């Protein structure tokens, strides 16, 4: 069986309150680094946005998060570090009975008055104004060593209480629920029965039979319907998107093929849905 992550609504409220009080963002990542819960963040994101866009650091940020999550899992304790942008973050591995449940990450905050000399040098090479970056950096929350320690201790205690009260937990899901969960989390990619079978740990025939029995659809039809539904949700949430853009966001890069597929299952062309 697959393992799925669940939390009570009060958990999100608590995490959001913590984020508001300390002006930091809290994110729970699955063992495969998918965002499971993202708390509300009140801090300005201009600093990171500037660096990610101007210095092309978005990929590096993602890779560093993965590296630090793995490092804290190996140490089995909280890991506090300074990222390559000069801001500080903390990540904790949350386990139950020795099994990794999720990573809890807190950030970002600063412990210095100005960005690192390396970051400033890279920024100035772009021709951008140094004062703009420094102002964005100063907008990030500042913590002295003692205040940082207090915040992190409270963070660890909060997570402990969530687990003690069973407000955050992993539960077993059915085979079909696992298949649907995989499809929905990979909706922007081509999805094959073979890769799902490998991920679930069941044979292709077992998945085909279970999906047909539970939903009445073949595996292929299930994927198509899920992608079409996601396509419609995307268009409904952003009316400025074109059919080509929205269909590519659900893994169909040939818009003509997608249009034929959509018409086959919805009995109207996607352009008609867009009009409606």
C-alpha cells in the first residue's frame, strides 16, 4: 500500500500563526521532496526573486533544499544553514517508528546586516543597482543568535506536539487511491502504466484490474480524464491562458492532438469550453 500524508485543519492554522508571528515561511516536504503543506508567509520575497531571476539561481535553490533535507535526515536532527543567497534556513526530519514521514523546513531569515560579498559581486555584474538588492535583503526578518535559538526551539516543540496529538499522520491508501494520487501529482508529464506500476510496487495487470473495477475506466482513460479535468481547472483559474499553454501544463504538447482528444471525451472542442 502507498502511504499518504494527512493533517488536521488546525495544523495549517497553527503553522500560519507561527509564520505570521516570526515572519518566516514553513513548508513540509515529502520524502520525495514534494510540497505537502505550505504555510502562509508575510515576508517580502523580493530578495530571493531578484536573485533567482537575475542570477538564474532557482535551480540551485531547489538542489540545495534537497541536499540539506538529505543531510538532516542522515544526522537525524535539525540542520540550520546559510543558503547561497546569504539567508538562513532550518530543516528537521520528522520520523515515526524510524520511518521518515516528512521534512519540516523553516526560512528564510537573516543574521547579517548586508548580503555576502560574493552575492553583491554577482549582482553588480548584471548591471543592476546594488542599493535595490541591499534594500530587499534588509526587508527579510533579522534574528540575533539568542532570538534564533528561541524561535527554533519553539519550532521543534510545535512539531513534537503535532505528532503527540496525532494531528499529522501517515495512513495507508488503497491501490487505486495511490494510482490517482500519482497521476494528479505528475499531471504535467506523460504518464505510463509501467512507471506507475513501478512506483506503486504492483504489477501492471493488478493496477489495470483494480482501476477498472473501482472507476469503470481503463488506466489510459483515467489518465486522460484526470488531465482533461486539470486542463479545465487551469483555464478556469486563469482566463488569459491559451489552449496551447493550458494543454502543455497537463502534459500535452501537441495542441491539435489534445483538441481531438478533448472533443472525443467532452463532445465539444476545447475552444468552446474556453468561450464558456
